[in-house]
């Protein structure tokens, strides 16, 4: 077994570049062909954190992955096992109603959603030190008035990650409840990322949901891709940022490509 002298991943302080690179190489060794390889650059970041979480969920079957590899810890030991021993075979599609987002999808969503460790007004994008209706923090978490005392003095990146995981749960549930057709992991991931942006109610009544559930459904769109990419407007205006996001989501849904290309 190779050696690891410092922790790598979420919350790790000053990891050695060569050890981060080693962890990245081991993660890629265990990744199934359906998932893209992560960069082997020795640098920590959302992609590496997400890959560790994905490994902990898929291989170690952890319910609450922490995205961290500690020297001598269980994740480190699992990474050093032969892939044929620890990798669980995946199926092209899973039954609807029982799925959760992959680590790769969570890492991508963090890239798509801007991170703020301090509260800001979503309307003006300016820092706010008093509660307003659009007060937001972390990865797009809307702060209720009851939560203000909890978040008014800023948060850590780890707290923002935990908050995002909590915020995602109702959107995962919404996709599970709305989509009856079997989905591959990447299809489910893309639908959750879309729903996180447009809202559960909009997904439920959308042509996207109709066409995923029944490819022969009659809608005003010629294809599922066209229906998906029609969600590109804000206050009636086409937004370049939304067009780029929809394309990114569609790449996940149709190709399993977890990449932000802008």
C-alpha cells in the first residue's frame, strides 16, 4: 500500500501536492467508464472532493460521505484495494423513485452555482448585513427570516457544502416523484441540476417531464433537447448564462459529460 502522510480532501490543511496527485490517480483507477476521469494535477478542488464523495458512496456505500481521505483511514484503505474487488457494477438505468445525485453531479453543481460565504441580496448581488427578502448565502441558499441569526455572520466553505447537500434533498425527491421512467445516473443528475434552477413545480408541469416519461408525448417541442433548452429566459428575456447552463445540463443528460465549458 502506498503511503499518505497528510489528509487530502474537504477540510484538509496544506496537503502535499504529490499526495493529492496520488489520491487523484487512485480515484481514476476506481472510476467506472460511465464517469469522466478527473484531472490529475495535484490540486485540490470541487472536482477532487466530488470524486472522493462519489467513491465513498458507490464503493464504500457510505450514506454521509465526507469527501476526505485520511492517512490510514477507511477511505484510504478502500482506495488501495484492487478495483475488481471494491467496485460495484453499475446498471445503465435505475428504477425511478430511489435515486440520489452522484458526487460528480454535486461537484458540477458547485461550479454552476456561485459560492458566497457571506449573505447577499439576490436582487442587487450586494452584501447585506440586515435580512431582506432575497437574502442568500452559500450555493444559492435563500435565507428565511427565521434563519437569519444563523447565517448573518458568514459561514465556512464546509458549512456551505453541508447546506447545499441539505437543500438538494427536496429537488432529488421532486425528480424521483415526477419522473416515472427508469433513468441512468447521469440522466437523473441532469434533471436534479435543472430542477434546482427552475423549481420543482416547474419541472412537474414541464414538457421535459412529459417527454422523459413518455418519448411519444405530444408537446410544442420537436425534441426533448428543445424542450430542455427552452428554459433559457429570466423575466421573459433570453439569458446567455441560462443558455450555457442548459447546454451543460444537456451534455450530462445525453452524454454523461460533467463539464462546465465556460
